[in-house]
């Protein structure tokens, strides 16, 4: 009897569907993925799903996108992983480019200003919920609270300290797991709660497929292809535009940011915020607006970098005068490409080694310390965004914005409404405010 297989066409159709409907941030996306591939379709077992998730959490990069890439790779090899990971991102890239263009062209109209005036306080409440959600899972000991507090202070001092915060957290986790292992215990911050019954096509005891086994030649090919995918675009940009062009700077900046995205998108946003504002690609107010747009589109929240790229290219006209649209689109693609490229490399190169260690638990100490530091990093993001929303430069305190944020927080915490529901509510309120302002004039 032949071994059951997962039809590639069925998987491809689902990856398209997921890319178009994956709202709700990493927790919601991972829960949605688990419900479909583990519970309903039985493509992969619970244990193998969680094993892949735990390793994706240790890696830098958006864990939801990496998990999708991993499952696609495990089922159908390299082409499955690349298509799954790409389709998780592609719809969001297209939508964000269109929305960002509308934002830049029509952002000064009363209706658009009203919508953003209402959505931005909602985003502050959403980030506050993220702080609470991550903190309630991660801060299980006073020592972890100290790590979170120090990381908050460091990030408020300068977002450029993010790499140092991560490095210190890893060192603390390594030594802490030896000195006080009860403090630095393993834990998955996104562990799904649903339990699936019955055998899966790729079950706990299913043999590792040939394409997922360790071979030296496969690793060499993956490294070579990944280097080419990084070096060729960078080389093309350098040769055609010169080393001082902002597109080259973006390629290098987002390559570095991609290697620092431990703890998910919220953790790296302060670093991107600081870098983009310092480079002149966007203003602090635009960065807040960009996060609001990122929350309203499907796909990983780190797609916020596409907004940063488009705004920088559109306003800065990196390709010369009169090239706003082309420069914006190219910059958005550059930001997205170099942000996600390392994620594909980590999965395709490291996947066989992950499969070979399915019965081991590693990196528990560093992961616990990183999670604690991430709480402080996200808290710093919430404070910076709250200041920009509620007390803009040279303006009075925004009482209406604070009221909207409190209402959104009540909906999220008290009534447990979903993020997308609260955003839709905020956008609807903003639309009414904008229409009112239009007719009153």
C-alpha cells in the first residue's frame, strides 16, 4: 500500500488562502494555521507542528511566516517552502503598496485624516495588549521582570541599542539556565491549545522524507543559492545607483534588521522606527500611521517595512526627479526582499537539522531571556507610540485619542474582541469623524 501524500495543488490553494486571510498578528496566524493543517486537514501531527514552532521562535525573523515556510518545505521540499512563505507575504505587499500610495496622495483630506486619527489610538491599545500577552507568558520570575525593565530603559534611551539588548539577553539566558534552571525554563509563547485526534499524514513516527534529511551537498547548495539571492541584488544596486543611494542603504539596513528580529515583529519595530527616522525615510508621525496600516492588512506585521520602503522611495525619489511611484514600489520590494530572505535561508538550511533533533529541547535558556527582554522592548514601543499619538510635538494633549484608546482597550481586554474587529470599529468611527469634518467646513 502506498504512503499517503499531500496533494501539492491542495497545499498551494491553502497557502494562497492563508496569505489573503491571515489577520490578527502572529498568535492569531499560528492558531489559524494549526487549526487548518493539524486539526482539520491532518497534514501534520501536533508534536511535529509544535517542534517546528519552537525552533522558529528561536530563530530571528517572523515566526509565523517561518512556520508556514517550514511546513510547506516539510510537505513538498524547497519549492513547497518557498511558495508557502512567499504566498504568506505577497498579498500583504501588494495591498500595502496600494494603501501607502493612497495614504501619501490623499492623506491630507479630512476623511483620511479622520480615519487615521481614530485608528492610531486603537493601535496603541493593540500594542498594550501585546505587552500584556507576552508579559503574562514570559515573566514568570522576578529576575525576568528585571530583564524586561532594563530592556525598556535601554530601548527608550535609543532604539539603536536593540542588538545589544538581544546579545545581553542571550548571554544571561545561557548562564542563567545553568545557574538557575528553574527560572529559565522552556516555554512556547504561541502554543496552540486545540488537540487533534487520529493519525496525520505526516505523523509523530512518520519517517523524515528524503528532501528533509541532512546531506552536506544540500546544505552547500542552499548556502550558495542564499548568498546569490543576497549578493546579486545588492551588487546590481551598487553598480547601477552607487554606494550612496538610499536603496543600497535600505538593502543593508533591512538585511541587518532581519537578523535582529528575535521575539517577533513588535520587538524589532523600535529598531526599524529609529533607523528609518534617522535615515530620513519617514517621520515619526508617518511611522505611527504605517503601523496602523500594517495592522489592517493580512500577513506578518513585519510587513510594516514595506510601508517604510515605499514612503522613503516615493518621497525621496531614489531614482531621480519624477520617479516617485517607481522609486516607492522598488524601495518597498527591496525592504521586503532583504527582510524575509534570511528567514527562507534559516528554514531551508536548518530544517534538516531541526528534523534530526525532534526528540531534543534546546535553546530554552536564551529563548526565555529573549522573551523577557522582548516584553521591555515592546513596552518601549508602546510608550514611544503613545507619546507620538497623544502628545504630538508642539500640540496639546489629545483627549479624544486617549478616550478612543481606552475604549479599544476595553474591547480587547474586557470583551475579548479580536484585533481586526477593533480596527474596523476604529476605522468606522474615524470615517464618521472625517465625514463630519468635511460637511462642517
